[in-house]
């Protein structure tokens, strides 16, 4: 079973997670992997989301990363931002593990 891997979905994270979990788009045991700015840990609404659907693991980048659409950095100055991989496994009810990459 392949994981669902999605790049930044910005404002619709809460809606996406609630919709995909409640409509059974995501099967039990299947992974949802989102590459998001670390700031997605902030906020009362996201806290409620993480309490309801806890990520199984969050991989935090040890340094800030420059990202560009399709990897094309020409034409604009990329911002260096702290990113993390947020990994959900549908049905996971335990604590979230936090670790680092690169």
C-alpha cells in the first residue's frame, strides 16, 4: 500500500485531514505524508486537529530549506524556511514521535 504524499496544502490542512479521514478516503493503516513548514505545529485549531488525528511521527529538518515549485528556482528568490515531514498513519492513537533529518 503506497502512502499518500502531498506537498504544502497551506490553509486547507484541517479540512483536508477531517474530510479524508471521515469519508474513508484514507484506508486504515495507510500513511499520509505532508511536507509542511514547522509553523504548522502552532495554533489552537491545529492543536485540536493533532489531538483528534495525531501524527505518528514528525521529521524536522535540522536546517532551513529553500523550496521552489517543481524545483525551479529561476525567476525568484526562495525563502529559507524550517520544514518538517508530518506523517500520519490512519488509526494511530498513540503519542507523536519527533525526530530530525539531514
